[in-house]
C-alpha cells in the first residue's frame, strides 16, 4: 500500500467564495503515482468546506443566497459563539456544505461523473487556510 | 491491497425519489471478495445523493417535505442557475443529503448498525444516472 | 495492509448533546498501530451524528438552536415518521450534521488542522448507542 499527503493553501480575498480546486487535486494525484485507491480531500479549518458540485457561476450565487438564508451572517449578536468571534455563521454554513469528500481513484484518475468538480468553500476568508489531500492505494 | 469498482445505474420515473440500494451494494461487496477495508458509494451526478438512513416510508415523506421547505423546486425563476436548467433545487437538496457514504467492511460484510441502509436520493430524475461503488482492502 | 475496528459506546442522559470523542478516537488509533492510512468514524445509529468542528460551548448552543429551527422536535405530529416514534426530527438533524467523518492518518496521528475535533452528536438519547472506528493503512 502506498500513501501520499499534500497540503494546498488558499488565501481568499473575500469573506466567502467558492474555488474550483480540481486542477490542484489532479496534480496531487499525478504526483502520488497511485492508480487504484481512495483520495480524501478535506478542509483543515472548521469555517471552510470541501465539496463536489457543478462549476456554474449561477449555481454558486444560489449557494451563497441559500446559505445566507439558512445561517445568516448578521446580526453577529444572534450567535453565542460570537463573543470574541464574528464567524458562527461560517461554522454553520460549512456544516451544510460538508468538511470533506472521498473520491475513488481508478486507472490513475479521479473517478468522476460528467460534471463532478471539487470546490473549496470559504466562509471566513481574508487569511491563509489549508486543505489536505491524502491518498492511499497502489 | 485489492481494489474493486462497479457502477450501478438507475432511471427514476419521477423527479424525486429514494431507492434502497443496499442489496446492490452488498452484491458488489460479495463480488469484490474483499473482507476488510473501506467501501465508498457515491452519486456520480450532482443532482443526486447517496446517504444512509432508515427504510421507513413515513420518514421518506418527511425528507421530501423538509427538503422542499429548505430548497423549494418552484418558482424556477428564484434560482440563477435556472437559465437553461430547472434543477437548481436538486443541487441544493443533494447538498443537504450528501454525495457519498464511506462504510467499513468487516468480515466480508457492510459493518452496519441495526437500522442502517444505503439510499440513492434522486432529485432530478426521469433519466439514467449512475452510482459508483469503490472498495479497497484485503 | 492492516485494518483495525473498534466500537465506542455512549449513553447520553439528555435527548440531545454533543460529546468530544477525539480522545477515544486517538486511543483507537494508537491501539491500531497504523501510521499511514484513513480512519472512518461513523455513528452506527441513524438518529446520531459524527462530525468535526470546534470544541466551543457557545457554538454548540448555536448548533442546537439552529438545528431546532431547521427541523423542530415538536409538535411530534408534524412528521409522518412519528406514528410509533417521536424522533423524526432526530433523523433530519443527523442528516444536516452528517453520519461520518473520514480522517487522514499521517505519522501515526490524526492529521488535523489547528481546531479540528471529532464530536458525537446525539439527537435521540437516553439509551446506549454506538460509534464505529475503522482504520486501514500500514
């Protein structure tokens, strides 16, 4: 069994954004040399998400509006977590979108359906944050 | 290390439905011959879900009503994704329910609690869509 | 490839609570002797969750209030599942929080960002329930 580990780093200029990280994950997989196995990709921070969906800007605007409806950023005082922080909403939004994805590796490729792309979802940005790629297999 | 890959295909007659796919996943596991490891089962389409819950029809009606409350299908114009599409709600519903499950394989069986069953959640049906089963182990 | 399996058991006194189970998962990992691989930790019951977030009591109160807003416990009659049961809301809350986490194992440790902690989320407590830890690697 082989294993491979790589960190990706992102510094998102806005509080919230979605970034297609499929190219970086593909590069990590190529670097690993693993052809059959499982790939884990997870946010290392608890106010960010890694998820799989469509790379379509209208949908991303829908995600933003929908998440803001489910877990509004403001007023900050609505959340008990926001004593020293202002990011309780980011913890909730990341919960809806998910911390991680596990992707099959087959024939040395991400074993994806036609529209699957991996995104980093930032909900409390303007600082450097990390994503972990861990691959095991052969 | 052994690895095994199988696609399952579903053509759901309605826009939305939940299908218990535990028998097909069990068959894939038996076919693999793997006795200890991890099994990934994921929707290959971004308007569908694979999740684990109870096989109880009342609960499935509750899921349907609840998801429709969180991310209504109509009016289609409420979503920016719905320029050429009408399925933005399906992307959101799938996000709540999740893309994938990872299940332990122990002694050649799905290592489940008493009520765990695997479901395919379709949110934009009436066409053929696929689910991936990938198993690694020994 | 090595594999390791361990069940953890919890009997939560209240209907709902969040318990930091990172110490028990760390112990399981140490016991396994696995240094590189993937660790799956999942609720074995469908009204409970395993998730990763911050160990901060204000945030946990926010989770409780937020989940109760998204999927209220009462009136029990609002859910079709509640013919013989009263826990439909627990199935929905667990869906939002997630069944499982997959964590990278690197150098014999849980490969975590600075604030990541693993929680058991109970949504229908007052009875003994189990969590599965399955680790594969070398």
